[in-house]
C-alpha cells in the first residue's frame, strides 16, 4: 500500500468487518475438531444439520429500500439502496451486463464446490434487515464510516448476535470503490486513480461466504481471509491480488456446512479476449464440443460423474489464437469452473514470389516450413503470430536449378498481416570442373568463400551444391591441400553465364 487513499480504504473496510470478526472468533472456539484455517459463523441455510445441501434464494434489494434500524444497530449503513446506480456506473466502465455477471460468477463459484443451489428472485422492496422470505439480499448503501467495501451477514439462527431479518443481507458500498480488474487470479489489482479499489467479483465472493455461514480464515490465499488491517486477524491477507478462485480451505469450510457438490459435475470456465463476431470451438475429453461466441462463462453440455477432464481448442477463431490454462484435472466433488481460455489477435505472414519455375522450394517462418509449388506467385504461412512476435522468413531449401532470395524477410508483428515479403527466384547454374592427379585425400574447395566442399581421393570431377544466377562472379579457392601434392586451378575466377560451369579444373601433381 503506497497511497494514503489506499490505506484509508483498507482500514475503513476492516472496521466494518469488526462485527463479523467477533462472531467468527467466537464460533472458532465452538469448533472442537478444527485443524483447518476456516471458521464458521453460526447457522446455515435450510436444514441446520451440517453437511446437508441447501437451496438459497437471492435478490438485489430494490432501489429506494432503506435500512430497518430496529434490526440493524450498527449504524454504519445509511440512506436508500442504490444497486441500480452502482450497476450503471460499473456497466458504463466495463460494458453492459458487467455488474450482474460479476455477481453471478461469485454465486456460481460457491455453487461449484458445495451442495448449494441459488435461485435469483425479484426483490420485494423490504428494507435492509427487514423481514422477508428471500434468503440473501444484496443492496448498495452509504457506509457512514466511509467504508469502501461491503459487509455480509451470516445465515439465521443467531439471534444472540443479530436478529434473523438481518441474516443473509449483504451491503455493498454505494460509493462504488469497485473495479472489475483485468488480469488473472493472483495478478496485482490495478490502482485506478492511485487508490486501491476492491475487485467486485472477489469482494462479493468473500461477502457471500459470510452470508452462507463462513467466518474469516487465517489462510492468506483464501477468499475468506479477513480483509483487515494489523489490528485484526487478517494482516497477512493478499488483499492486493485478484482473488476469485476458492482455495482448499474455502472449499473445505463450505463443504463442511453444505456437503460437496453433487454429481454429475459440469466442466466449464471463462473466455476472454474473443473479438466481436468471432467464435472458438472447445473440446472436452476429445468429444464434447462447445462453440463459444462471446466472452464470459461457458459450460460443456456433458457433465461427468468422475474421471478426468481435458479441454482443448478444436477450432481457433479467425484471426485469433486462444490458449487454455487450468485445462485439465481430475473431477473430485466440485464442478469445474476455472478453465481459462484467453484469446489474442494473430496475424499472418506472407508475400509474393517471382520467377519460380521449378519445384522444391521450401520457405521457413522462424522454424515453420512451407513447401512452395512450382509456378507459385504468392505464399502465406498457416501459422499466425501475435503482436510483438519477431518473424524471419528464409529459404530452407532452394528449388532445383533456381536460386531464390528473400526481400523484407524479417521484422516484428504489429497489428496487421505481413504481406510485403518478396521471394525473387531466377534460373541458376552450378560451378565445377574436372580433377586430375588427386591420389590422396585432404583436398577441400570453397566457392566464393562459402562452405567447405571435401573432395575424396581419386575423384575426377566436382560440382558445388550452391548455384549462381547469371552475372554472378565466381571464385574457387583451396581451403586445404592433400599432403604431398601441389594443385592448381584452371579457368578461375569467372562470371556466371547461362550454363553450368564445368571447366574450373583441378590439376594435382606430387611435390
Ligand atoms: Zn469478511
């Protein structure tokens, strides 16, 4: 934390949670066998027997609903609920539907690990902490303390500490100190305007944990780690990181309350970066096909009772490449929701070809080969590259009787396809000659200072593999001579015409 604003928000956030914290410490003492870091509040929804499932209704508290102060004594929440304003503000920054989607993802995350089923219902307009049949109600209020996050109250059954009407109520700060942070789990939260803003999904996920019955965990990586300062229990929480995935401690706590998610288990996750009007085709275990045409959540149609899952990209979007993380694993008591598909724009590399009237040309893009047909006048590599990638096109194999050179062959991919590479090919001719008197090994020749050509003892002719186009000067030199022989070169140097050179003769005699 580096800015006063950041520290203030953080500290204020912690104060609001003091009430919850007291409950969680008390409940920790109630647990006789707790070797885990998670703690419990008091109740759970539906059957109070721990380990049994629940169906939980939830709503957004209707805009304009106040606070029932007869059930809510903390005094921190004031004014009228304004989820609509908060939603509008978030959506105007992150796109239509972004607010609701972030909240829904938080519900889905908890539902994926425990025997929990959530029903989104229309609110009845009761005040915060007002009596209602709806279990979890999410409102947006002004926190008198200036608190910049949210507060969630546990399930009913704890009138000693707060009355049932307050149970399951969740208040977000109407000040909208929220962001939908870009990036992945564990990434640093950006500090827009220099201040630390809560990641909306991560915060709602945490507060929902309270509304379902979990207290704070001392595990710094857990979602339920108390987002509090050094005066309280969570000074080591990684509140500065994106934290939207439950860790084992969170899962253990929620499964202790509601039991594991029931089979069969779905496999899904999230797609990001997909361009408008594009789609990516995903495959689970090689057979379950899912075509995804927009960013956001996806789930494969076939749920699995057990076994493993492996998600792959079957068809990439046109002009994009998608990569998968968390793509495989073993099904174990939870629905899989964390398969991450990240798509980025990619660009092709190609150009034109001139003068090619032979087969055998192989071009290379970095290390990828492309075979070019006889007579081709353009080329394009199948492999597409992302922005910032360096590319080098070269000739891997020259066509028989032709020499091809590359123009504009290298650069760095920006945001357009590369189409200005030229391959210029021309008829080419070889250089060689006859040999006399070569009675020993050790003769090595070079053409124009190029690669060594080793000539075996007894050879009577040679031809260099490298060919030259008309007008190219050529010089053959001795790179090494056989011991005990003197050798000379005839008809050397010269300039290539329009026929193979066969008269750069080598003549050797004993010393
Ligand atoms: Zn908390």
